[in-house]
C-alpha cells in the first residue's frame, strides 16, 4: 500500500511582507508618490480636503436630507428627469454635437458683429440659402415631433 506524502504548508508572515513592500515603495514608486503629494497639496490649497472632511463628517445628515427629498413627488420627478436626460445624452453622436456647438459659437460671433438688426430682405436671403433651408427643415421637424409628443 502507498504511503501518504507529508504536506507541510509554508507559513507566510504577511506583516513582514507588507513591511518589506512599504520599505521598497519610495524607491519603486518615487514619481507616483511625488505626483500624489502634488495632487494632495493642490487639493489642500483649494480647500477641497476641508470640503471632503465636512462631507464625510456630515454624511448621516446629507443622506437623511437626500432620502427625505427623494420621497417627495418633486424628487421622484427630478430623478426621472435626470435618467431621461442621461438617456438622451447617451444617444447623441459626439461628432454631431461638436458640429452643433461650433455652429452655435459661429452664429453667436456673427450676431455680435451685426451693428443693427437685419432687414427682412436679408433675413429672406438667409432662409432661402441651401444651409438656411436645411436649418429650417430641422427646426420644423423638431417642432412637429414636439407637437406630436404634446398631443399624447
């Protein structure tokens, strides 16, 4: 009959291992530690550490107030609106949104440069251009879908 193999697990001194790793940390992670100290100093200078300390110290009060508000009908509506807004933002194409914001900035610059309001003829020329018609088409589609949603 076979004899069992004697098994003796190696005992690991976790405290000594952590002490060794802690002693080696300044050498191995010097740049990361310096960067962390810089971030910590900037947070202290800006008062963010005091703010974090206050938030942590008053967590029970904050959570109580938030839960009280969340139970109200207005709180429920606010949470639903936030979720809907988040859903809308996830469906937007970032490139299209970038084009829209650039277009808005360009239109705002052009509007600031206007000395007096444009005449009706100038407005007609803007709206009858290809880009103007494209913008009007989008706005009328938007208004139509908004009206459709208000009907139901």
